């Protein structure tokens, strides 16, 4: 069976980890995708933006951008102030920590900060995530990263962010059982954790199909039969509060399952050439997600662009360019690598080609 491609934000130049499920996780986002801004337009401005070819994991978080832009001499104080201000906004804290951890020199900065203030949960969490980042790109020790995450968790028992570091490791280097165990710990602290749900869904999408399950009505349109990822994503969406972005999780599940099928040669690599988004289940997931977005869009959610990119990608593949155009205008310059990279595509050209078709500019 062909190996699965890097996902969850694997950088194309990063060394491949040795584990059979290994990939470099998304430091910011999709759980299913490394996110980033492309071009110079402003997010949500209604402009498609221009292409600089650069993905920026900050996704327009102005406070995060300001802290990251500080010169080295003022960076520790800027990071400290940013994380202190984030407090228990867990989705935003996870987003900011993973983005800061990906910056060159963060491991050394956080280690010095932790040495100066050994009881600082912020320093310990940032240090742990920086070690996770190094472990996942092949330049660090996963064992040391796990130890640092557990030490950070002990300093802040209610914070899911150290556990997010452990989930990034488990999702990439561990078993499905280990991934589930850590995911459960995160949900105990923040039941709607956005990044954690995306990571878990991406891992679950790689599980074997449930061959004993009864086929669904649209299975003749989808060559893989019943799969547990759809039930898990649907249950999470239904059990979350009405305004929760987890309403879009079934769309992410479909995208992740397509990634696996295409990567293993069981579906065409071109999403437009397969009926993956044509069956009743997929159409219902798309319509429900788009209706939720129209009613509940969270303009301040730190990972909203991850959801918007998944939804725009699905609308394009489903042949719904009008809805896709609305979403591309809202995305602006904040493209995310996944799902445009699924399964082996260069994400920037794929994003811009789809955007051009939807907006009629190609």
C-alpha cells in the first residue's frame, strides 16, 4: 500500500520521521492542516488577495503577529505578555503557543525563561511545544518532548495546551490508542478544543473501515464503505453547543478520508474527478456546515480560517462555485496548506487555481 503523505502541516522540506504514520503536525492548525496567509490582502476584506507564496500560521492574529515581530532582545517579554493576556481562552492559547513554538530560537528562549522562572506554566508550556516541534521535524527527541509536556501539565492542571503537545506527538508518532487517550484528557479540560478535534479526526481517518457496518445509501458513490470517522465527527458536531465551530467537523472528516483514500490509490488524486463529495451524506454535511457558517460565523475565533478553507475546498469539489466564491472572499489571503495539499498537491497553486475558478478570475 502506498504510504500516506505528510499532513497536519508537514513542511515539504522537513525530514520525514521514521514512524509509519509520521508526519509533521500543524503547528497552528488544522489539525488537519498547516495554516498560513498567502498574499497581501486583508482577511475578510472581500478581496481575493495576491500571492506571495508564503503561508503564515498566525492567520491574522494581530497580537500574535506583534509579539512574533519583536526583536530578539524583547521577544521573551513580548511572549510572556501575550500568553498572560490569553489566559484561559484555550483555543487561542493553543493557537498562539503552537505558532510561537515554531519560530526559530523559541526552544532556547523558553528554556532560559523557564530557568529564570521554574514555576511559570507559560514558560514550561512554550518550551514543551518547541521541543515537540523539533521532535516532529526530526531534529529533537520525542521522549524529551513528552517529558516537558507532562511537566508543563503538572504546573497547570486545568490547561489543555500541554496535552495538545502530547496529542501532536501521539497523532504522529503514537498508536491510535495513545492518540485517543490524550484526546480524552484534552476534552476533559476543554470539550470543544478545535485543534485537538482536527488532529483526532485526521488520525481516525487512517483507521481501517468498519466492514461489519451496514452500507449507507450513498456507498455506491464512495468506494470505501462505512468508516468510523464520520460517526465520530457527526457526534462531536451534534453534541457541541449550537454556536460551536465543531459544526464543521464532518466536512473535515470527509476531507481527511479523501486524503487517505487518494494517498493509498483507492480514489483519484483529483477531488474533482471523484464522487467523494457527491453522495447524500457529503451533500448534507456541506449544506449543514455552510448554513451554520452563515448563522454563526465566529469572526474572532483564532482558527476560523482553517474551517473556511476546508469548506471552500469542499464546495469546489462538490461543484458549488457560488458558495465557494463567498468563502474565498472571506478567507482573503489566509489560505491554509490543508486541505489544498491533499493528497500530494502543491497547496499554493491548488488554492489559487480553485479560487480563480470560483471568482472567475482564472
